[in-house]
C-alpha cells in the first residue's frame, strides 16, 4: 500500500478522527452489546461468568521508540499486552478499549497504520474494539489499553493459589524480546548519522518478532481447557521471570525454587547475548515483555502438563521461609530479586 | 496534615509504590470479587445486568496544570470523569481502575495526595478501586481512568434513542467550570513573577469548585430511578453543550432546537464573564467539563421531570432535516457547531 500525502489530525477534528479510525470495526462476541460511540461500552456477560478487566498504558520514549517501532506493530503489541492479562486469569479475552494521546507530529496516515495493527490483532483473537478516546498530548504518543474478558467463576486463576510442591511451568522461551530490543537499540546507535541506514538484523529475525510483535498465548489457555487443567496460580511474563515469580510468591505466601538449566532460552537469544557480551540468563530473568505465561499445577499433574507439549517445568513451590531462589547447575543457590525491564541508555 | 520531607519514587520501586498508594482501599460492592493486585480485576455482575465500561485519559499540560491544580482535587476529578460516563448510561458506577504515568519530579508524598482525592471520591460514590498500574513517564503526569458499572439491561440509556418532540433536559448550570479555568489561568499569568503570590478568587469560589472538584450527578440518576423515568437518550456534558447535543443528534438521527434564554448559567459565571469580556453563552455552549447530564424524555413526561426540581428543559428534538439550532430571544436561529474545550494560550 503506497502512502499518499499527509493528512493533519486537526483537519479531521477529534470526532472525525475517531470515526475514521474505528468506523470499520464490527462486533463479533455475543457479550458485546455496543461498540465504540457512546459514553461507555455495554456488555452482557453470560450468566454465571466472571468479568475480567485490566488496564495498561504504553508511553513513547519509555515503552517504545518510534524511530524503529513500526506503528502497525505497536497497535498489535498494545492488543497483546491487554489480551495477555486476561489470559493470565485463565479467561477468554472478548473486548478492548484503546485511548490515544497523540502529538501533532503524527499524521492521520500514521494513526491509520496503528489501527491497522489493532484491527489485525482483534481479528486474530476474536476481540471487539468497544471504546476509547483520542486526545492531543503535549508530548509523545500514549496508548491506554483496557482489556475485558470472561471466565466461568470457578475457573478464574489468581496469583494467590500456588501451594507447596506445586510445579512451576512456563510457556515458550525467555529473554528473546529483551535481546530484540537490545539489537534495535544497537542498530539505532550505529546508524544514527548514516544517510541510508541498512540495519543488520540477519539471523536475529525471531528476536525482532518477539519484541515488535509478541503473540499472546491464547493457544495455551485453550490447551489447558481441553486437558481440563486448571492451574493453581498464573501470571503473564511481562516484567521478567524473576519479578513475576516474586509476585506469585507474595500473593500465594510461598517460596519457590527454580533451576537455571531448565529455563528455556532460544538459540538466537543466546547467540546475540554472546555477541553483545550479555548473560542470556540475565536477559531471561529480568528482560520482561515476553508475554509468555507462568503457572503452577499440583505435582500429580506433571504428566498431564507435559502431554501439552507446550510447557517447561522449571522448578517447584516451597514454603515461604525458604524464599525464592535459583539453583545453578553446580548446586549454588542465588536469591531471586525483582528488577523491571532494564532502562535503556 | 503537615508534609514531612520528600520520598523519591525510586526509593520505593514500582511495586512498593503501588502497595503504598492502594493498600488502604477496601472493597464494598457485591460485584467486586477482587481488587488491586492481580493481572486483571475480577467482577461478578448480578444476573441479567449489563456491564458498562468507559475509559478516559488526562494529560498534564492539556487537561490540567499542576501549578494551580491541587493533586488531591485532581484525583477526585479523575474519578468524577469516569463515574460521569457510567451515569450517562443510566448505570450505577461500581469500580474504577487508575493507571499512572509519573515523572520523577513528583514525590511519593505528591502521589499520596492524588490518591487521597481518589479515595475520597471512591468513598463518596461507593466505588471500589480494582486496578491500575504505575509507570514512569518521560514527560508529565498522565492518568488513565477505566470506570465500570452496571444497569439492568432494559434500563441502559444510549445516545441514540432521542425521538422527535422529546424534551431536552439538562441538570445544574453550564459554563462555570470553563470560567473557573479562565480565572485560574488569569491569576497564574498575573502572578507569574510575584514572590508571594496571593491570587484573587473572592466571589468566584463556586467557579473554582466546579472546575477543580466537579461532582458527578449521581443524585440525578437516583432521582430518575425513584420517579421511574427512563430517558430516551443521555450524555454527560464533558465537551460542551453544543458538541454534546450534536452527538445526540448524530446518534439519534435527529435535529434539535434549544432556546438561549432557557440555558441555565450561574450568577458567578455571568459576573466573571462580564469582567473578562467573555460571552457567558459561549462559555455555556463550548466550555465543557461541567459533568452535568443532558437527557431527553417524551413530551408527556414534562410534569414528572419538572417535579424532580433538579432539571431545566431547554428545548426539544426535531427532524434531522431541521438541523441543530439555538433560538435567541429575538427569534433568530443560530446553527450549533461542535467545538471542544477551547485551547489555552
């Protein structure tokens, strides 16, 4: 699709802009009564269902850098961030609201691209866009994301249900999103003053995809339901394994013991980490933004969980007194510490 | 309460900060299953109820100026903005989520004040705080507000139900919040380089209150329910009478005719408008942020509505072809135009 010209946001006005951006969204979920266009969205949850609701914000300059983050991908990632919270409660994501704060430097065409990504993610995950507003921001682009979903009340999974001896399971692999970010930052620095920059991403495409276009693990929640597994606790890995595990320990009043050599790390993650003199384990523990799921199940469910073929068991829950620790291959124990997504320079 | 010292946000960390700010919030509504502290809030709506959900954002430098907007009032106003959207659907507000983007210039004590205002509003309107996150923002303070409420499905009121001959009703009076803002901006300019500024607000306290601490019209929704009046259409007056009326006309595919001399304007609004050479009617039509309610009812409900004692009838709904117009006392007709909250200099 060729970009033709540039339309200023002021030319459309707030309401014209909202119509243009959201006009083509339909509604598909039976619980969606109305979509965009009233003071509030109206939802009709199925009888006996719990309604799940989460809110996130993404700030330009903190959560993304528009010099290398394509707006279409940003729209997709915003939906992923919201959807992932609902999945982490063992719920089915159904609706989303996106509020924008936009600076005048963005054209209407740029916002079209953002909404293309939002629409793509909504179709992929069968989610209805049901609201949100658009305002001018004095500074950078800000996205406010409200995700809504449902689950039958007895199947909602909290952070607080982990029990001693439970297995600690994670999906996918860790640290890839963080190394994707590091790669993008490196190429940005290297090519800062180059006229026709040609960033070198060869061999690391998977890392870029994990950072720029992470997919929420809807497949896991569906597979758990099929196998009739209800985890005792669950959280999505958005802050990093270490920090997110500590959240489970705090909420469940327990300790945890995980084994370094069981933490799944992708080959590209290890390769780039070595090239950049970063410890891949640090990326896995503290990188964050992987949007994988971490959950616990009773010990006796081991076989059932392994049968899913989608999950690694990396440790088990202990008494609170034992604390949270990482065991290295030579048997040394390292205490886990919280640490968010490392700040960029 | 005396302020003692200054605690930096970095000293507490993200999770310590959230605990401090939200730790004292309880839950009171039967539909609130869990509050703050998981991936998503869990709600259990009553059987047959519709769930209402709205999202708003407030940006420093656009929606508020911290040089004169006390943080406690800002917290209160954020809740009002959310609650007002739920009321405008004829719903009962029950939960709220507040996401913050905070710059390092704010201390923990400043955020305490913000949350004091949020807590005050939550108690006043029996609302549970059920979520939200806190992040650093590179720029100013940003508040993301998600409000949730409920209504029995047949009592939800949309913008789209206004019918020809319906009466156009509004609560309270208009333009006061806008004149409050103008007053604060004037005093800020006048006192910019004064060492011990003493702003002159005497006689205009009501205007400041309407701008800094607007109360959502929960009383109206309760009174309508008591009188068994279900409006045909409703919207909250956040963008200004003119713009909000046009939203009703667009959604209901109708026109409207309102009478200038019936628009309620408070004495302080008129007085300050004259002092500042502003047309008070312009303030009422385009000022916005009054958080009053505008609704329509069938003509035959006139007496019932007047009995409420809280409402003014300012006009009636017409065919779409007639457009939206304001009739002056001498019979001239002026076409209504959308115009948001005027930009400040």
